[in-house]
C-alpha cells in the first residue's frame, strides 16, 4: 500500500510541476550570410532545397518527402513521413521582401502546430544578409510541458546547425 501512495504522490508532483512550466516555447537564432537577401530568401522559400540544409530532415535519410505547390508561393508545401522524424508538413503561408512565414504541423508521433518565421535584412555594405529563424508553438500539458526544456534545447541546437548548413549552401553557390 505504501508503494501506491508513493506512486500517486510522484504522479501528482509531476503534474503540479507540469502546470507551473511554460505552456509555449520560442526559439530564435541568427546568422550573417555573405550573400544578398534575395539569394538567401530564394533558398529558404523554395522547399526543394529544404532537405539539403535542414538538420531535422537530414536526421532521417530514409524519410519520404513530398513537395507540392510553386516555390516561393503561399501553399508551397514540404511533407514528410519517417521513422525518426514522424509525420508532418511545412507550408509556406506568406512571403514579402523581408519575411517568410511557414505553418509547421506534426501529426506523429504527436500532434502539434507551430509557426516558423524568417526575417532577412541587408547587413554590412549590403552584400551580406542577417538571417533570423524563429519558431514558436504550444507545449500541451502535461507531457510536452515537462519536455519543454529538452525540446527548446534540441531546437536551439538544430537551428544553429541548420543556419550553418544554409550559410554553407548559399555561400558555395556560384
């Protein structure tokens, strides 16, 4: 019987901790790329390049990808199905001369929606671009709330790697 009380107490403690943790996450990373903004934006806004620089997709090389719609146009979509990356999609929502906004949706292993936003600004003498990549979403209670710090840590690492990959890809372009 003591075991049951300890177990119930542990579960109650975890639920209380989850209730006190943030309900949303926000990750933002920035890098300067030695290319004009329009060149960099064309690589981010064309999801045919997504798998070449995004570490999330590179983590599961056997995942199947489907790209639909016209590049750099609302509705352009990158969908994936994989053992490691699960099932989800990234859809271009809007694009102007400084921003790209995507809707990110995960269907498996758990359902989740997020906003994936990009900001591009001329930097230095105008031949460089400061690129900011920001992602935000909800952390549903209780499991995602408890995993929030780990999710944020992993996303920070993936964003740093992704921006580094994007920089290499853009700067090696002839």
